[in-house]
C-alpha cells in the first residue's frame, strides 16, 4: 500500500467519522472497503510506515535507564537508614 493510498484512506475515514457521524472503527472499515482492501491491512501498513519513519526507539529508552532500574518501581531514597520519625521531622 502506498503513502498516497494510506493518506486517502485516512482522509475518507475521517470524513465519514466526523461528517457522517460514524464511529471510528466503522468509518475505517467502510473507507477501506471502498478502496478495495480490508481495515486491518490499512492499519498494519500505517503502523509499518510510522515505524519506518521514526525508527526504533528502544535504544534511546535504554540509554536513559540505569542498570538497576525496575519498571514502575520508585528508586530508593537517601533517607532509608533513618527511623520514620526522623524522616518526617527533617523532611
């Protein structure tokens, strides 16, 4: 699927969604059928195009993380050795 076809598909779907009052899924499916392909084919082609344009982001994220990082876990604070009452009092 070419970039022009993808752009035309997105435009058709947007018009049907906003001007025609359709939900997004139905608008995308109808626009794809009108152009002679399936919705999932257009979605996959769009994902591939976007991935090719922006490249793989994983190396950039890996550079920002420390070796001991765990996702969704807060890093240790400097105050961990003190009793709770001292932590609250000293802030």
